[in-house]
């Protein structure tokens, strides 16, 4: 069974006037991320985007790429 190679952890620590400026630039440049976040806690700011593309639109066709571990319901639907 083949498995995907682990993705490298990319991080950058920097001083900026405002984390919102960095977040705005991230939103402008990263349109395919499943989850883009900005978390401000006192003197720590976390900004990032997941590497997965969840939805793709090409020539009026939408396709979804579920994140690893996503459960697909059987054709009969969810069983409570």
C-alpha cells in the first residue's frame, strides 16, 4: 500500500506592524486552501492555511477533494 510522504512544516517568525496585513496578503494569494486562519492571543498571532484544496471549479464543473480521513456515507445515508 502506498502512502503519501509527510508534508514539511513550513513556518516563519517575523515582526510586522499588524498580523492582519499578513493575513490579507495570504487571502489574496492563497485561493485554494481548505482552511485559512488568523488567531490573535495576547502577544502571539497565528496565521496559516491548510495545504489541501477542498473544492475546485473548472469550466463550470465543481469537484470536491475530501480531506484525508473524511468518512463517506453509504448510499443508504447516515446511520444514527
